[in-house]
């Protein structure tokens, strides 16, 4: 069985929300949310849980950051 993962954009669109609406739910500026959605910065864990709750997916089923764009712990 394949474990499908959803990007932030896919999950948001599945829920039928705009970027502006999601930013309001997460209590942040639209520009900040867009940066998260474009994986320019990783989403904070508290915001990630709120996002998952809002879109109705398990936090394990959402891709919250692109490891190719961020430093890895060693």
C-alpha cells in the first residue's frame, strides 16, 4: 500500500481554502503563509498541528518542509 503525502498547497486546496483564509486560520500574514507553502521556511510544529487539524489530514500525511532546501541535523 502506498502512503500518499500531500503538500501544503494540495492539502489546503483539498479543504477548499485560499492562501489568505489559511493564513487567517494560522494567525499569520498571507505572505508568511505563502513562504511556508513554497517551502522557503519550515512550518513551526505548533502551526503544523493546527494546519493538519484544519485540513483534516493526519500530520504524518502532510509534507511540511523540503529537506533539500533546509539544513539537516548531523
